[in-house]
C-alpha cells in the first residue's frame, strides 16, 4: 500500500492528543475530594445558626453533610441529562425522519438515560433528607406515612424533589426505548420539569419580598446551566471520536453557550441580590460570590479559545459545590421580616386598584416578558431575512404578531397583572386576554409559515438536519395531529375553564408563583391551538373546511357563556383560604368579587368571539374568490383548447 508524502517544506498536522482516562479519573477524584472538604468547612462554619433562626432543632452533622452532597449529585445528573438531550436534538448531527437518531445522537440519548436514572435516584434520596432537615432531624417522621406526606406538602421543597424523581424516571425510561428524534424532543419536556420543580420550591420561593422575580430568574438560570453543562459534555465526547463534522457541532455548541452563559450569569446575579440582600460579607455571601466567579470563568473559552478544552466543563462542575451549599444554607434574605402580601405575592400592593393603576405599569413578570421579547425578536428577524432576499411579507401579519406579544406582556406586567395575583375579578380579566385575544392575534401572525419561508433547507449531509427540518418533523408528528384534532382542541380549551375553577386545582395553585405562571402558559397554549384551527394563517396538521370551522366556533359559545354565568351565581368562594390570608381591605366581600369575575368572563369573551367570526368570514370570502379565479383560469384554458380544436377542424375541411 502506497502512501503520499506531504509537500516539501510543510509539516503534516498532528492528530489531537488521545484522551487520557487515568488523568480524567484523577481530576474527578480530586474534584470530589474538594467538594467534600468544602462541604465540611461550610457546615462546620454554619453550625446550628440556620436552624435556630428558623425555629427548628439542628439535625445531626452527618445529615447536614449528606444534603449538600446529594444536591450536588442531583444538579450534575440534571445538567448531564438535559444537556445531552439538547445536544442530541439540536447540536449533534440529527435525523428528524423515520430513520431515527444518528449514531452520535443515539449515544447522547443513551447517556441522558443513564444520567436520568441517577438523577431519579438522587432526587428520591433528597426527599426524606430534606424532610428530616426541615423537621429538625426527627426520624419518627419517616415512620408515619401520614406525617411524612404532610411534611412533604408543608415544606414544599421535598415535594419538588419528589416531582423531579418521578419526571427523571420517566426520562430514563423514554431514553432507553427511543430511537427517534421526536421522542428525544418529548423526553426533554419531563426533563425540564424535573429541573424546574426543585428550583421553584426551594429558597427562592421562600424569600418573601421579591420571591416572584427570584423564582423566574432562578428557573431561567437553572435551565441555561443544565443545557450548557450537558452540551459541553457532548461536545467533548464528539471531539474524542474525531468526527468529520466537528466544526458544525462546535458552531452549534457555541450558539448554545453564547445564550446559556449570559442567561445563567445574569440569573444568578438577580437571585443572589434577593437571597443575600446586602449580606455579602457573610459565609452565604461568600459562597454565592464563588458560584458567580466559577460561572463567569466557565464562559472564558468563548472569549479566549486557546484555553484548554476541558476548562468550561471543569469550572461548571466545580460551580455545583457552592450551588449545593447555597441551597442548603440560610440566605440572609430569609431573615428579613415580610408582610402577608410579600409572603404570598412577593410584593406589597400600593392600595385599592384604579383604572389608571390597572392600565399603567405594574410588577415585572420576568418569564413572560423574556418569552415575549424572544418571540417578537425572532419574528422580526424572520421578516428582515425575507426582505433581504427580496421576498414580501404581509405587514398585517407582522402587526398582529407583535400586538399579541405586546398584549401578553402588558396583561402580566401592567397593573392588571399586578392585581391579578391577588383579586379574582382582575385575574379573570387577565385570563380572558391571555386565553382569547392574545392567541387570536398570534395565530393571525402566521409564525410557522414565516419560519418555513425564512429558514433555508439544510445544505449539508442528510444527517445534518437544521431548524427547518426540525420544525417540519414536529408539525408532522402524531402528537401534533392529536392536539389539533377539533374535538381535542375544543375539549381542552373549554373544558379547562371548568376543570381549573370548579375543582381544587385553582385554590391549590394560588399561593405559589409557579402556579400562576403555569396558568398563564396554559391559557395561551390552549387558546392558540383552538383558534389555530379556526382562523390560523398557518396550515394546521388537520385542516378543516370553513363551514366546519364556523361550527367549531359556535359549539364553544354556549359553554363559554355558561361558565361566566356559573361563576356569577356560585355561592362558594373559590380559593377562599388564599384570599382570606391576603385580607385585602378593599375586597371585604370575596363572593362579590368572584361574581364580578364571572361577569367579566361572560362579557369579555363576547368581543374576541365576534372578532373571530369576522376574521373567519373574511378568510372564507377570500378563499372562495381564489377558488373562483382558479376555476375561471381553468375554464378559460378549456375554452381556448376547444376553440383551437374547432379552428383545426375547419382548417382540415378546407
């Protein structure tokens, strides 16, 4: 076999150094030892002070050491699971069709499944540990099932770990049985739930004043850190295999890091500002600063590519240690006295609402505002890309989409959103806006059509699918067809009104900020699915003739009207415990405020439905005009062919 010598004067490029397992094991053991030492020092320095401040007896030293270490395992396993799924979906070479995942994507999903199993185990262990810590280390709590479950519900954080354990177990099972890109996307949903649950029920949700903002930013930071850490692991594994598409994978990872890094750092800064509250000289403040420094150092390779390849992975792994310690310690912000409104809402209301107060600025809703800004920015970027190519995009669609994003942000960030957390009548106004008017504007914007026109097909190998192929795969999935079935969309949209308010769900979710955020998300998503089928500009996986669309809309009208009437005439206060604990002086009669909310639901729902009817009739008329023009063109062609045939016959006779 012959070989080709390199050109004279040139040195052939050296292959990258092979991985050294012994060195990696040594580094991992050193990091684990450092983590144990850090936990020992921090627990010893804290002593019994955090537990005396909370009014509970201090648990044993062994228990106080175990909790931060178990938290660290949970965080590492969560990051590896979520990041590996993100890598399999959008960083590594992927196949969105029926062929299944690529070899690299399949390996990443398998790695995510193994990490998810460890995650579920660690979260399951964290449930009794956090119960013991919260109850002063009394083992008798674990011996009584009723007492244990009551402690889980009362302490909230054990419930978050329990949800995380179940969700991580589901992810582990899905990752062991899947060979498709779509199933990997589906596994990402419970994985994100498992990340968010302990965060939303931890210290940030108990800080009193500002816990609403702290919870939102902590959720964003946790998701960003998980995606960043796991995709970095996937990048290193891909480099070790020396694949020919390494440059493409590196560029995709860099995009993830450029988003996740700043989001994680800014989120941690905001969370620490609320938790530390000026106590930066305390031990807790020092631990918070250490976590911020490590996260900042992890982003250094984005600015200095010459740093060692394992820099980001090492620094993010070390950041887990102060994160676990901070979650197990006592933030100075918890010691600050808080009013009832600050404890339940996160802020004090300025007084009785007024018209100008409801229309003007209110409390910032971080998650909704960030989502609206991102959606609006992506839409505008798509329109600008079309214009640069010389393609037109209807300005009415752009106006509708931006108006929907602006209305969603205003409904949750204005005075209306501020008081919606505390008054049922105002909440119902926000509900109607988010479930009806906002989705109507969004579906008229045609975001899917814009994305398919703006995104270019992948020009690489078939295994290197891009965002356009990902979107088409999701639109053609069985889940999309089920969700866009007329009966499913109608039942979910209308039935959720009754299931939420005429069951214990609404009352149970009221005391928690994450409960309100989930309700807002549910309102927008269910409304979008329903109105997409009726007046959506985008072609749905299930298309309906216009007469069926009108019938579907009319079928929902009586259920919606009866919902408002039922609220208006109900003699039981919904969420009485929460509203009673708030005890707003300008709401002396909770039942009267609820009746007002029923009137708002009945009256406010009529105007959006009228807008939908008008839009549907206009679309129907334009569709008939297009069909008529098409038939006319077809008829003209047939007439021309007939006349040509007659002329040819006449010519032959002569």
